[in-house]
């Protein structure tokens, strides 16, 4: 079994992430899974104090996980958890150095996010609003697309977070960071219809299910999937696809990367820059279709 001091430090770190940093249960679970794996690995190589773990041993831990089939992105997240843990240990005086600094995970090919084009979004949202469920679905889907929200941000919203007169919503994102983002005209109209229907209090959840209980992220996903099927949108449609589509469409129209970064709540603009590649693809398609020297020759061309 792993030495008790190793496990004890992980337990204190978990309390710190939950109580002080206000990490979400999902992120906390991912961190703890990695650290318990690292703890078991340290035990197999005879390390009984976290301060004694070396960089080459952390590298060997990551290499072992890679041989076990974990993807580069997962390995990168594991290293992030290790670095954060050692920063905590340094603060507590339990480690002098961070052995995860300088350890690199294998590079992953960067995937461009899928998006819906403007016509596909219009088709998705153009469903009849003739019963309580359709009023709720229109409001939550319009808000997801209008403001580029993560599904967890949407389900955490209370009516007090909305200012429909000004067209703004206060969102609590990753790391419990708060940002204020605009709400578009169509979304405001859909939300006003929802408010008139539900007559909620300020502290009531914005997104409620059929029995009045808060709708879960999985509930949002199920509603979105059903609406996409009913509307004949045959791509795989999920909440983050609307976030990607919002970012791509705003960037296409404005070219303002910093504004998109603020809208999405990205801490690092490098995360937002992936949408510039989507914008370039759009430009390339327009160019190929419109520029006389870009068009392919046909057999009849001289």
C-alpha cells in the first residue's frame, strides 16, 4: 500500500481545490484520479515522501500511461494536475521543487472543432413554439448559441443572473471565474417568453425540467439531440457545438479575436486561436468559389 503521508497530502489538496479554489466535482475527480495513480506509482518505486520524487520519475510515470494507450490530451491533463499539486505542496512547505515542470507529453494533432453553419443553426432553432416544453427548449438553445455558453454554465444560471433589459448575463465559468456576456435579440425574446410562462423567482434556476427541477447537462443534451433530429439537422449536435458555432460566426463577422476570447471566458488566447483556423477555412472556400483564377478548369475551358 502507498505510504500514508502520500495519501494524506492528496486529501488536503482535494480539500483546497474544493473549498478554496471551488473546482467543479468533475475537474476535482480528474485531478484526484491522476494523483492516486501517481501515488501508486511512487509506492512501486519506493518513494515515501513527495519531496523525493524526481522529474525523470514523473516522465517515466507519463511514459507508462502513454504505453497504456492514453491519448496525448489526457497525458497533458495529467501533467497539469501534477504541476498544480506540487505548487500546493511548495506553498505548504512540503516540496522544494516541482518535478513535473519541464516534463512534456506527446504532441497531439490539433483537431479543428466542428461547427454548424448559419443556415444549419437557423434550421435547428426554427421549430414551432406551441407548448411549455418548446418554450423552454427555444430559450435554452437560443441562449447557448447567442452567448457561447458551456452547458454547465447554462444549467448553473439563476434568473437573477440575467438582465434582459440590457441584454446581459453573468456567467460563472471554469475556476469559478465570473464574466458578463451579451444576450442576443432572439435569445432575449425567447427568455422573456419563458419568464412569462414560468413566472420564476430571482433565485430559481433558469433551466428547469418538466417537473420544475433544475435541468441537468445530460437533460440539455437530450433535448438538443431531439430538436436536431426533429428539425432534420443530421450532424451530431451537442451543446458545445453551439458554443463553437457562436465563436466561429462572431469571428467570421468581426475578426476580433480578443472579443471572442472574452465571450468564451478563455484564460489563454491561444485556446481561442483555433477559431482563426476555422475562419481561414471559410475564407478559402469563399475564395475558391469566387476568384476567377482559383476555379478549376473544366473540359470546355480553352
